[in-house]
C-alpha cells in the first residue's frame, strides 16, 4: 500500500515537472511566433489615433500616449480619428478613420 502511494507521488511529481519545464515553454514559443509585433514602427500600422493639430497636409496625431508628426493626402481636422498607414522615421502617414456601424 505504501509503495503504491509512493509510486503515485513520484509519477505525479515527474508529470508536473515535464509539463512545467517542457510543454509550457514550447507552447509559449509557438504562441509568441503567432503574435504581431507591438513595438517599433510595425506595431503602429493599423492603429487609430486622434488628430490634435492639423494644417494643410500635416500635423500631430496622438497614439498610445505619444504625440507623432503625421502627414495625409486627405483633409483632417483636430478631433478627427486617423489610422496609421505607414511609418517613415518619426513621421506617420495616416488616413481618416471610417467608423463602421454594427
């Protein structure tokens, strides 16, 4: 009886260690490769920000707590929402955000 209990405890411990040190890290690596980058210029593309200042075809857009220089071929005004299309250096290329009614 004691041998069965001891064997059960040892097997449970080994199974736990296998899951903790092999399976969970492998799942983490697989999921990490599927995620889109959230830093750098590629992390900004597709994000929606608020236009703070605008004159002619350039101005400033507030995205993720930061104020960015931006350009657009479309007319924008302060308070409008804009979607990031491209990033060149520290300047964003944006277009007006079109809201969809659900």
